[in-house]
C-alpha cells in the first residue's frame, strides 16, 4: 500500500494537468472566437475586462493630460493578442504534461521536462518544422496535429482581426475629419449649408456622414477595441465629430423652419445612425446634459428658426441620448464642442 501512495499522487497530478490544460484551451478558444467571429457579441469574457482594466490604468497614469491615452488602442490590442498566445501555449503544454510518455527526446533517453514540452508546443504551434522532440504514439500524434492546426488558425484569425481593426481606426479618423471639416461645432456645421434661401444642400453630406457613421457603429460593435483608439487631436476624434453631427442634425430636424430644412428622410436616417453609435458606447452616461446649441449664432446668419420653446422641448426628449454621448466624449478626455468654447 505504501508503494501505491506516490503512484496515486503522481496520477492525481497528471489528472490535474489534464484538467488545467483542457480548461485553458476551452477558455482561450472561446474568448478568441467570441471576440473575432461573433460580430454582435462584443469582446470575450477575458478580453473585455482586459480592455477595461488597461484603459482605466492608462487614464490613472495619464492624469488628465491625454498623451498616454493615444497609446491605449495599440496597447490593448497587443495585450489581447499576447494573452491569446500565452494561454494557448500554456494549455497545450499542460495537456502534454498530463502524460509523462507523451513526448520522446530524439537525441537520447533523457526524460522530457517542462522546458522541453514548452519548446515542443511552441514550434508545433507556429511552424511546421521538426525539433528535438516527437510524440510517442498515435494519440499524441493526433494531439500534435491539433496543436499545429490551432496555431495556424490563430495566426489566420489574428491577421484578419488586426486588419479589420486598423480599417476601423482609419474609418474613425476619416469620419471625424470629414464632419469637423464642415464645422467644428453644431452651429457652424449648420451655417455652412445656408445659401440664403434654404439648407437643402446639406442633403448629400448628411446622407454620406450618416452612412459612414452606421458603418462605424457596426465596426465598434464587432470590434470593441476600436473604443480604445484615441486620436491625438480633437479634429480627428470620432466622439467629438459624432457630438457635432448629432446636435447639427437635431437643429436641422427640429430647430429650423420646416420650409428651409433639408430632406426629412435624410435627417431621420442621420438620427438613427447617431442612435446606433450611442448604443455601442462602453462608457456610462454623463451626470449632466451637454450645453444647449447656441441658436443666436444662427439667427445672426438670418436662418429662420422655430421658437426656442419648441426647440427646447425636442432637445429635452433627446437628453438621455445626449448624456450618453457626452459620457463617450468625456471618457476619452475630450470636451463637448460648443460655440462658447470657440
């Protein structure tokens, strides 16, 4: 009986290694597929808290200066990819450690230790070459093939994911530059479309911006890491641009006399695209409502407006959405764009 105790202990440890390996592989594969392939599911159960904690840590270090935050997107993406690689590597290593005879050292009778198992898993995951170790039986040869397949799939998915994320970053900056190029505040945006008679020349740019914003909202939902890519300049900051666009559309939809407004369906589509973007927000709503657009600036340009009471009533109905949007703006250390700041 005494001789069986050490053997039972060893078997218990091997079983533990097997369970740890299977658990790690299940968790990392679930998180990876969830984050990359499930476009409506956001980030996976590991990636999501990793993103939040990294962002909070950078905001603490940044101390309101907004310089460190420009590194947040690349850092979050790098940490996510690193986490997937390490956990996948560890999972397969524990799996091979569950059987002392799983691997054979081809250069001698020496037992295979942890370093050897880790080395074998590493070159199996990321190359097709042979090393100093080989699986000893058909079962472990099959496991080796699965290890190699998981590595190839990981590389393929990660490359596709990174390309998609970078495309989304470019779209964010392009949208911001385009909107803020028309006007850096909602009032300025509206004024640029006034020709002395009506504002219908806003139809085409608003339709284009609404389409771009809908695409951007879909990309944020599919790739939550986009929320953590912060521009160095406000002129290329998507949250600031969405704030300008949202209030400008509200003015055009509810603050301008009906005969001078742009096309109604275009404005409705724009309102919907703003709502889509806000629904992807990963920031809590602000405690206060953003500043009211300064309609006096539009009156000075002789743009016909509805009575202030009517506009304020519409603005009140949108207060929750505007608070949510202000939360996104402030979370990225920007200020709400308004004429008073110009």
